[in-house]
C-alpha cells in the first residue's frame, strides 16, 4: 500500500506530524508516547484508501541532496555573525541572529506571524508551538528548545487565524514536511514566506531529561521551567524548581549535553536514522559557530547559510541597518563547524539505514562511504550496539557506565572519517 507503514515499522518516523494533517481519512495520528519520551505515529490501515498523500508529505520519502553540495544542498552565501542587541545576543543560545531576524520580519511587515517552538508551561520538559504576532511573543520564545516537537497540528491552527504570510522556524524534518505540505495542499500555497532551519544532530527524548533530573536529585514534578542555553556561550542548562531556586549546569556537563542528552540511547528512533542536518528545503539554515577562530567568543556567534534570493535580500537589509553584524565565510568553515553532525548523518546513518532500508525510503539521498577501515569497524560496532540495546531494553538499565561506553564507541565511529563537499 502507498502509505507510511514501512516508515513506522522500521522506526524511521521523525514524528513531524504532517501525515496526520494531510490524510483525508484521518486514519493517521501522531501522538506523544510518555513511555518512550517522544512522538510516534500510528496508522489504521483498515481505513486507508491508498491515496499516497502521506508518502508525498513524509520527509523520509522526500529528502533529496541530488543538487548542490551533498552536505548542505543548494546555497548562495554563508555568513558568521550576531545580533547587535547585546542583551539579546547574551541571552540567546548562540548569537541571537534567528530571534533578530524574526523580529525584523514582523516589524517590517514582511510576515504577519512567526511560528516557533517554546517550552510548555504546563509540562516544562516538553515543547509546544506558538504563533507569534508581536516582538514580545518572539522574545518569549527565544533560545534553544531541545525537546521532541510535532508540527502537524499547528497547520490547522494557522489556517484558522488571519495570516497571509508567515515565517516558520523548525528542524530539518519539520521544514521538509512543511515544504511538502505547501506543495500538495493548495490552501497553504505561498503561506510560508520564509522557512528557517536550525542545524540539527538530533533531539533528545524526554527520558534523557528524566535521567539527568534523577541524578541531579530533582523530581520532574517539581520542575517549573527548563532552558537549554543562554547567558553567554555555549551557555547553561537551567532548571527552575521554584521562584527563587534555579540549578545551572554548564552546556558540556555530562548531565547536560555532554553525555546524557547527546546520547544515542536517549535519541528518538527517527533521529537515529535522519539524513538531513541543515534543512535542504529552508530559505536559511542557522547554527552555532563552532570554529577555532571564534573559540574565545564567550557571548555567542552564529553561522548563517542563506539559500534563496529572498532571504539574501532581507539579510542584506538587516546588515545595512546594523541590526546584525555579519562577515562572509566559506563552505569549508560551515562544514568544519558541523563536521561531527555531517559524518553521523551521511556516513554513519548511511550504514545504519542499510539494515532497515526499504523501497522508496531515502531514495533520493546520496550517502557517503567510510574512507577508513578502522572507522568502518567502529561504525558497525556502534550501529549494532545502539540498535540491539534499544530493541531489547529501550531505556531500561541505562547508567553512566553504559552511556559512557556508547559515547566512546560513537566517538570512535566518526574519529577517522573525512568529509568534504
């Protein structure tokens, strides 16, 4: 049947939520699974009419790196830079460019609204989407949100409000799905004026946060607010448990991103097989400037990969008005800043996907091959360790020793790999 059954059965689903929105029979649902800590998709095949729309929307079936650079796709210009609002730059995850960009779009009437993720006040470990109409609402959504997010339901909500043009910020899977949806669903045609993708290695499941909280002596029921980054660069994981009590853990600490939240064992299944790090279908892709030449920058700086003429014109206008400070960079700098992510997405995940590959899945993705026999050995060791542990135990039995072993094997699987565009 022409549906996404193969994606679901082979644990490739990213949980983006688009299939449920487009399904005319409403036989597909994307739900948050509390046991797993991320979004899963269910399909009732007895109601399926084999229309194939869900496959046309699904990122797994439609990702393509056939044009431009295999690693980043088509692009026009690359910049490093930051917001000239010093307070905003300090308080954002890395440079404040994305927040400044969104505010500029609203202030100058380029868009009527902005879609962005923020933390859910009712369930602080989880995320939610917000349609922002004002600068204040954008500022309330600033910073990174490292939590599973499903974008499907926001589309219906968007159609209910008076918005001719919107800007949307999301991860590569979200941007791919929304781009597909816009092509298939005529009432969305032209609605997404600009799509901004955040470069993504993976999203941690909520089980990772629960593990960290447990080892920090914090009950998840007591958590009032979580912020992943901010207050300089690379920032802190901040956990607020009451009005005057906040725990700060530096970003690289093992109970922050260092070992727990970065672990493949706390990664949603779809993220473990994802192939798009930058958002091939975005107008702009933004990430941290993880480069040696910016190593002494303790406030934050972004790398901005501009893909479209429209985005380039607006970025140029912002620079001319001194809202942001920008300098041109080379593709090699962008690749260097994200080398570990590219190695994982297009080499390690390429071998990983051989185990579960089915017809039509990742059909338009060109994977890279390992150029090291030692690297290849550790790739297969990592792939089988991760997959076997998840299939047999899920997140049960995980301790610091298991997490450390997984981290070492993963590190060794990419250490000897070389990439170039």
